[in-house]
């Protein structure tokens, strides 16, 4: 696939897949800020946002590009938090200090970007005095800029860092760089975009064994699988591609979402979210369910990629209401099983840590399955029993009931039939 270069100076056209990922980016970034600034005792929040392939800021239709989305959502979140505090009668206010680094390899594009962002930044400084923005423009390929970006983050002692790496193709960001970003601070996150055909070409050169092992499950050769144009609307293709994506990138972070962007012409583009904290993945999953713009193929409960394609297992999950109903059915079985694998008790926080890298499910559906399960009880830190799903907290405990149904047989070695003698 030839990388597509946007003609920003002449008015770049906004593709459908870009519109979809911008909607997710906007909604997630707003929720990210609201969650990180929820403590009423907090008076300041500091973060760095790095847009590695920033583009020109606005499309021909007038829609905002990612740099302006970040500025707008920073302003909206600061105003929302302080308005909420005032309505609650709190005297404290929140100030947000943000370093914005906008990088693009084409100098002329950066000049276009500045013409759009500088008025927005000036307006934000005037109307939102509690928002403090520092903006840096860079004009190199991302890999060339990254050492300087990393040094700026370290010098400024920014612990909360979010990278948006919306590249053309796949080869412009090294996987080692992704791992380095995620290792730089526990609060680092990345949005990473690429075309699946570019990734398959990369894997065929660097990891042909992974390609062969995954593709074999659908009875194709790696060469045939790489013929993306003929397969991108095939659900089996999505499933195998998703497994490849996950296996390729899971070493980079504790939580990796290997979901593609849903397009009318199939699953051609991927938007991956990397995080080190289950809470970030939890929020991301919930945002996806409000959009229906990404797709997953596999299981809809826990262990989302643990299915056998050769037996026609797995299904399409589009983060919509009917998908949530299917997920809940699987969660009713999967959650007690996960608890039983630990014994008979599991902290809710421990459950989240174990579950969130392997589920597309919404938080509300997970909590509902916990409450509705005939196998489980949920207890508060003080020993009280939870009765409502929306009251479950990270300090709670999940416990298998003392009188269980098939789980007592499934997980009790004393009740498991002894292996037959040869």
C-alpha cells in the first residue's frame, strides 16, 4: 500500500476511517481528563500530549484534526470540572498544565497547522485562565524527533503522557519505540494507527513464523492472506489479523486493544490503544461501546481471542447493544471461572488486572454479570453484600458461593474423574 499524503495546503479531505478515529480520540481524551481530575482535593493536573504525525490541523470540510481536538477537549474538561465543583459548593478549583508537542515531517504542513492552532490556543488562554498551555512545534520524521521529545518530557517531569501516532502505513514508528514510550512512565498511553496491509508486509519480513502460524488456522498461505483487498470484508480475516496485531504489540504494554476501525469496505485500518493501567483500558472499552466504530472478532466475554477458527468458533463484535447482550451471556460463565482459577476469592481490583487485556466488554456488563451470577457474591470492605451492579468498587471482593453448581465439579480435583489407565 502506498502511504497517502494529505494535501493540507490545498485542503485535505477527511476520510471516513479518520472521522471515526477522531470521534473515539475526542471522546476518550475527554473521559481521560475527567477521570484523572475527579478528586475534589486535587488542585493541579500536569500532562504532556504528543501528536507525532500532527498534520495541518483542519480538513477541507472544516473538521478539526487531532491537534485542535486536544486543545478543545482540554478547555472543555477544565471548564466542566470547575463548573461541577462550583455547583457542588466547593471552593477549590482545578488548574491543568499541558505541554503540547506537535510534530510533522513536512515543514510546510507545520506552518499550516500553526495558522489554525495559534488562534485556538490564544482563545483558550483568554477564556479558560485555569488552563495553561505550552506548545512546541517540531518538523522531523517522528523517529528522528523522538529522542528530543523524550528529553523534553523528562526535563519537564511529566508523569502523565499521551502519544497520538496516526501514521501512514506502518513503518514510520519502530515497535521498540512504542515499548520505550510505555516504559517511560506508568501513566503513559498511546493511540497508534496503521494500515493492516503494511503490517502484514512488515511481519512477512520480520516474523514469518507468526504469519504462518496464525494464517494456517484459516487454511491459507501467508501470500494469499496478504492479498488484503480480496479478504478485508471476511470475518475470518479480521479474526486472524486481530490475533497477529495482538501478538505483535502485546510486549509493548500491559494493556493493548487490538481492535480495527469499522469501514464500509472492510477492516483495513487499525487503531490500537496502549496503556499500563486497567482503568485506562476500562474507559477505552466503554467509549468504544458508545460509538460502534471499531470491530473485534472472537469471544465477547473474557479470553476474547481464545477460540478455534477451524471449528467456526468466534463471532463478530461491533460494540453495539446486541453484542453487549451476547457478551453478558459469556461473562456469566467466564467470571466465575476466572475467580475459581484463583481459589474461591478474588479482589475486584485483582480481577480487573487479570481480565481487562482480554475482553472487549463494557464495565457495566461485567458488573451486571457479577451481580446476576448464581455462582458469585460480592462483598464490600466492611463485609456487607453488594446488591446493585452500579455500586461495585475496586475495594470489593468477589467470592464463589459455598454451594456451587457445575463449578464445584469442574474445579474440585477430588470430584474429577481419574485418568484412564492405558
